[in-house]
């Protein structure tokens, strides 16, 4: 009945007008249209108008119709659960009726819309969708068949898991045999769709596909010579995945498959060649690699080497014809501190440092590394892994090629040879040693090549051989290499600057104190680079400085801090913050030692810069209510500033008191603790803990306001936030003593739940156990009644952490609580046959050396 819906003509014209205006290049017009479209979302049938424009108004231009569908797609993503049944039914019906629109753009838009609805959990509530699409595959109308396949491919990509579940009665049992029928279709587009659909189920070893694995492979072989590049690309992709999951089925045909992949790696279409090149990367991981590939190395090696040359499009994208670009400003996004990880407080373990744990909150999704993956990089990666498989046996085929490439007069070919030399460095190092006395000086000369792309790749290749360089007499190899790399750090090309800084950081790690005699020269160069570099390369430069501090330790002490404090412009606040943060957190042990002496004269301006940046960012947050007057805040820099303040508090200790007294940092920290962004809160709680240890007299007046916020952040779903809040509570409790009593009810129950929670990360368990122990130490009457609820996981959590003040106070707290509530531990058994004797437990637990022993002995 809903399908009889008809639009109001005036409303339809109004929406059409908005759709056309939204295509205007004028940003103010676009903003106005966006606001009106948002307002229209308040009307339930607005989405009916959008699907009507997409599917019914065939006289309108395709761009307007498609835009209407994309706006509807966004509404489905954001609000689908609020659509009235009549509206969602109307949209579904229109999609299925118009999947075969004569316009490829409209077909694709309808397919995207269908997929978006399906991804909202609607596959279960749209039972006719898959049968109808599969039926439409048999349509004699090409547009209908192609449109249905396009939609099915998107559904297979987005909903592969649910398609293979009992929830939908396993539709793949019907769909996969159906897809296989279309591998021989007359249309290359249909053939490509069919392979792409089946490919989605290879890696997961879907049973419906495994039952048809032989006809699938036969069909792939039949399409090996297809004239359509997209088909060849999907065939190659399938073979690469089958190599990983069904090697047994490919082995009988492996000789022919390798010969085929050799051809495809040289395909005229680079997308096909790239897909085929992935085969060698995957094959290198298989135990049979050496056996099946050995006889093909004479053919494969030159193919991979040839693939390592820059293509014309590569050079255009890299602006390879631009030699001097150091004065061209970077994009704004280049200066974001992408590599900074917010501070997470962790305990130290016996026999090692703190254990870093995976935390989904900290995962970075770096699209750039995916988007610039190309045939050159894939070929180089393949040669790298194959060098590790065949070792020096590969040199038999590589060396004759290298001899020609490395000394070639054409820069493009010479550059690829230098890349080859770097790619084989790890796997073929032993066999390369006799040639390095000649090659290293040649490469050092190449650092002065007139082509920037040659200079940059030479930096990388030399970095791969620094271990050998450092093992030789320094005057012969190390000194010339270091001298030329420092010159390249001051290169007029930004790509060379970046490569030189990265290579120099690698050299620092290998050479360590061998660099001490040259420190003055190195520092002068690095400091001079601050004045030359754009923002992006400054990040690499900070890394090089941090690595230098880590490598030469106390030899650096004053000079680097003094140099940087003098050379970084006062007006470049963000840059200065990241410089110091980079050093402080990459080499905290060496720089923190220098804080008291070498850094103290410079700490006030650094401290004030951090405070100013936090204050400025918080002020910019007002843009949410007044966007016309305020910029959107960049909270990443505020997080770095908060973490640097934590580092200063930890390094300076009580010396930071006078700086805190003269600033409003506690007010700012209070605001940051309530920020919506978890990373801001995480860093705020770390700073609170460090300030509590360093100058509690300034923190104490704020405790009544701070403790409720800490209590509300004891949420283990946000691991790092919860961890730092927990640690801060423990530090506060030690400082507060018995005055902590009013705040225990705000946090104790959550802490007990966390310590008993299954699969809780080790760092959070340890900090929770210490904080519970510390609360019991200062307020035993309040905490001891719950002793039985946490004593077992408490002991288990702290069995391996290193003895320190935190552990000591926590164990003393447990002993005090046992005295108050001995019944809380009578059921806990140790290696003694009888229930735990309270007096024995207390005496053992107070012995520093016995702490691990008593914990280990507890039976879970």
C-alpha cells in the first residue's frame, strides 16, 4: 500500500532546487543547503522524496538523481532505525525495481543504497532481497543483470560473515554455485563481478566455497587469458588468496601458475601487475617456496627488478622533476603529531620493563600507507622477502643485474639499482660483504647525485648497511657516511631531507657512542635544520634528535636542550611542544636525568608554552557554539602538551612546585578531565597523578572536585582512560591519608568489579590492585569489609611486578586490612595445607623479597 505514495509537487520542486544548489562551488551556498537538508530530516517522508528523485525522475540529470540517492544513503546510515515502516518499505521496493536503470551511475547508486540498508542489520528483515537479486541475474536485460551483480558484490564485501551464518539459512549454498555459472558470461563486467563475489569468501574458507573449490579453480584457469584487465586482476587476486588457504589444491598446477603470474606481473595494466606481484609476497611465506620457485628465479628476478623502476605516473605524483622544494609550505595535516601515543601509566615487571599491551583505542588508521602502495613498492617488498628465503643463492641472479644498473648513465635505471641493493640487504648480507668495500663509497658518492630521487633512495639503502659500516674502521666508512648524510639533512629537497633524517636515525642506533667525537658537528647540523625544515620533516628531525639522545646518553645532556631552546622560534608554539615531547618520551631515561641540571634553566618557558597551548585549545572549543568566531580546536597538540607537562612533573619532581603555583594549570586540567575526547582525559589523569606526587599542596584544595570525575571514568571499556584514572586515585590516596575516607565509596565498588573482570589487560589489573591496596592502607575500615571479593585476583595481579614504593604501600595496605578483617582471607589457600594463617601471611607479605613468593603460591 505504501508503494502508492505520491510526492507533493511543490515540495518536490523545493527539494530539486536544493539538490541543484548543493552542487554550487560557493561554500556559503553549500552550507545553507546543508542546514536546510538537515531541517528536512525532521519530516518522515523526506526520504520518500529522495528515493523518488533517484528512481522516478528519469528526465532529471544523472548528477542530481545520484546526489539524491547519496543523501538518502547518509540518512540511512545515521537514522535508519527511526524510519517509519512505510518509508523503509517504499525505499526497499523502489531499489529492487530500479536496480537495472539504464544509467550506470544510477545503477551504482541504487546498489550502494541497497548495501547500506543491508549493513544496518536489515538482511534478516529483508528476506526477499537476496532471492530477488539472484533471480535478476538471469534477466535477459543486461542492465538488470549488471545492476543486480553490482549490488551483490557490495553485499558480499560488506556482509560476508552473516551470509555464511545460520541466521540467514546459509544463502551462500545457493549463491556461490550461481556465481560460478557467470564466470563464462559474454560480458567482461559480469565475469568480473562474478569472480569478485566469490573472492570475498576465500580467506574465511567458507564451507559453501570449499565444497566447490575444484570447479572454482578450473574456472579461474579458463579465464587466465581474459582480454578484460579487471577480470585478470580478480583472477590474480583469487590465486593469491588460494595460495594462502588452499595451497594443496594449487600445488599440482604450481609450475603453470608461476609461469602465469610471471606474465601477469609484467601486465600492461599496472593494477593487474600489482595484484600479480602480491603472489610472490604470499608465496615467500609458504614452506614450499624454495622448492617450487627455485627453478624460476632466473626469470622472476629480472621481472621484479624491472618492476622497481619508477613509472611515468610515479614521477608525476612524486613531482620528481622538482629538485628544490624546501620553501614550499607543507599541508596543514602534515604537522599533526601522528606518531605520539598518549601516556599510559604502567608498572615495571621483574626482569624487564613495562609491558605494552594492545589497546584498540590507540590504533591508528593510516590510509596514506595503503593508498601509495604500487608496483614499485610491491616488487621491492617481494625481492626483500625472497632474499630472506633464498639468502645468498639469490645473488647468483641479482649481481649481474646490479653491476649494470648501479653504474648506468640514466638516472631512472641507476635509482632502481640502488633500491634493489637496499631490498636485498637483510637477506643477502653475508654474500654482499665482499662487495661492500667498493659499493659503500660508491653509494656515498651517489648521495651527491644531481637527481633528488637518487639522493633520497641512496639514503635509505645506506641505512640498510649501517651495521656493517659501524663494524669497520670509523675513518674509512663511518665518518664519510656520517658527513654526507648530515649534508643531505640540509638538502634543498624535502624528500631527501626526510630520507636523510631517517637514515641518520638508523645510523645513530647502530653507532651509539661511536658518534660522541662528532657530537658538536651533528648538533650544529640538526639545529641548523630547524631553520630550514617545513613542518612535516620537523617531525622526522625530532625523531632523529630523540634517537641521538637515546644513543649517546649523558654525553648529550645540556647541549641539545640548550641548542633547541635557543633555536626554536617563540611564535611556533606547537612545534616547540612536539620537539620537547619527542625527546622526553623517546629517551626519558637519559633526558630526565639531565632535567635537574641541564634543563632547569629552560623549564619555565617550556612549561608556560605547554600551559598556553592547553589554554588556547580549550578556548577554541567554544567554536562549537560560535563557529563563526573560533577555529576548530586541534586536540592532538593539547594531548602532547599535557603529556609533556607530565614528563616535566616526573623529571623535575618538587622543583615544579613554583611553576604550578604561578599558573592556572589545575583549572585547565579540571576542564580537560571532562573533555569528550578519551585521549584528552587519559593524559589529564596522568598529569594529575604526576602533580599529586610532585606538589600535592596545590592539588589538595581541588580534590573534592576532582574525585567525582575520576570515579565516573573507571570504565574498563576505555582501557587507557580507566588505567590512568585508577593510578591517579592511588597516588591521591597516599597523599590524603585518612582524609581519603569520604571518597572511598565513589571508587571502591568499580575498582573491585574491574579486578574481577575477565580478560582485563594486565596493566589495568596491576594498577587497580595497587590502588585498592593503597586505599586499604589509608582507610582500612572502609575497604577491609570487601577483602574476600578481591584478595585472589589482587595477589595474582601483583605477583610479577617489580618491588617499588607503589607495590610496598599496596602490600602494607593488604596487611592492614587483614588485621581489620581476618575472615576475608581464611578461605584463601596457599601452598600450606591449612587455610591461610593471618600472622604468617602478614610477616611474609611485608618481606620485600617474599612478595612474589607469597603471590605465586596462591592457588587460584
